[in-house]
C-alpha cells in the first residue's frame, strides 16, 4: 500500500520474507517530488539500508516491515518499523558486514531507534526549505 498526502508522504508495507523489499523501497523515493539529485541519492541509500536491515535482522515468520518517508519543511524523515526486538544502536558493526547503520549515520543529520512492541529505526535528512 502506498499513500500520498499533500505534505509529501509515502508509505509502504512489505512482508518480512520479501527479499525484494529494499529494491521496491528505493522506487518509492521517486514518488517524492522536488528533491535535488544529491538528496534523492542519499535518500535512496538510507531507505535501502534501513529496509534491508529490517528484513535481514528482524524475526522470521509472519509480520510486516513498514516504511514511511515524510517530507517536512526542512527535512525528509524516514521510519522503518519491524516486529523485531530492540537492539543497541551504539554496538560495534558486526564482522559479517553490518555497516548499514554506519552508512545511515554518515548520511543522515540524525537517526535513532524507538523500542516498544516493535522496533522503529528512523533517520532525518536535512534539505533546504522549499
């Protein structure tokens, strides 16, 4: 499902076993108009990394990964929610790769994790006001 709003918001839900989800998530970036090429490129990277992490590291079985990309006056906010358990965002990258959040941290203005009944990893990319 994709929903658009006047504020420039797109959302999509993926099954947790959908290995093509990162590629599909990247295509959603194109639905947000008025972005510079560099912001669009950065957004494609962080969206892909966050969705791939949710699919790869979330619990197997039934459930969904939810992606939300919202344009604000001075930023793009990305949120990826999965049914996983909280994790330590300050932990060292894993030896089997695990650099996705390092990449997100270098691109995004800020990022974090919200734990609860599910896990939300969010990031914010600054943009020039419209």
